[in-house]
C-alpha cells in the first residue's frame, strides 16, 4: 500500500460524521414513499453554522451538492442505502435474539434512540472523545438524560486499547452481539482493522455478527482507474480524514475467513440498488465503489 503522507485530523470532532448526518437529514425530509431511510434526530447533530449557511445560501448549497455528485456519482445514494441496510440488519437481529449491540466509531449514529426494541438491549457506543463529547451533549439536549441501556466508551481506536475499555465498561463477551462499523474501517490503518477483527472473533458470544462497509484497495493506494475513486480519496484527504484501508476486488470472503469469520454475505452496489431503489428512485445512480458485508 502506498505510504500516506497527509496529516490526519483526529483531534477535533469528525467532519465526516456531520456530513453523513446531513445526508440523513435531507433524505428524511422526503415523502415517506420516496425516502430510503428516516432519522428524525439527525438534524440535531448539525452545527448552527452549517444550518445557517444552508438557510441563507440555498443556491450555493445546491451547487455544492451537485458538484459533489459530479465528483463521486451516486455517493449520497449509497450512504442512504447503507443507513437503511444497517437499520434492517439491526431490526432483524433484534428479532433473532440479539443481546448486545456495539457501535464502533459511532459518530452521530442514532440507532439506539430510534429503532424499536433497542431500548431493551445493551448498546455500547465506542468513539473518539472529541466527537463523542458533542454526541453526549446533543443526546442530553434531545432527551434530557442518557438512556439507561446505552454506555458511551470514549477511545481513540488508533492508539487506545479499545477492547479493554469495552470490557471494563461491562461488555459481556459471552452474549450474542452485533458489531456495527459504519463508515469506519476505511479511515483506519490495516493493522488497527486486524486488531478490531481479532478482538471480535475472540470476545463475542455464539452467533455474534459484524456488519461494515468497505472500499476497494485501489482507491486507497491510488491505483483506481475510475475518476470517482481519485476524487473521493482527494475529497476526504482535503478535510484531514483520508482513506487508509481497503479490500482487494473479489477478496472480501477470503479476507474475513482468514480472520476467523464465516457465513459471509457480501452486498455490492448493484445488490443494494436492486434492494432499495424502485419506482421513482429506479434510475438513480449509486456509488459503485461502496460495498457492505456481514
């Protein structure tokens, strides 16, 4: 993999977390029969500065959205499909007897507060302290207090012993657990990704599962021939959050099997387009470089 020489910003709250929340906001405003996902709380995680800019400069903001779509066609649609797919997996897991949920790199994820049934399941939100502190402030503003079933675990995944912190936070490694890693692994080094997967394999109960999204290795190392891949890496690098990890084309199953996982389901961009984009959404583009797996 090519050496990444850019400075990585991990001190302040994640810019990407707010960007993803903004996508959820715009999708949630669509009519019920058109939207792919729905998050009534996402808007509470958008800074007032951003909200004011959008309100006072609608044409400029619209041009910004169009420009991003031109640079990485279908990126927004893949994000909303990812939210919906992960939501659906959480809901089906609850029906199948889920006992714990661990959200790594939780950012402004709101599943613990909006998915029916999760209030009876222990949820652990693991994230960088700079982002999590803002998340906690917003949760208190929305609900007045912390939900009893949610435990916040502040860690820097790149330097802290997050697994040890999780265990110290009363995580029970004997329980059936779902680990969510949404929009996370591509921002971590391959070594840290391996450490995370190793912990999960060796510290989770029977029938536990993982779900994450990933990008091709070629986007990370600069060999991607698609202009969208080059634009995507440049875009995240420009905000100090470059992609560091990818998986070679056609190797996801062998990658996970080698790390102790089984019953792997890979979901390509074609798969989730067929799954969610119908009728008025049938002809929309999705990002061909974004895949999910569980």
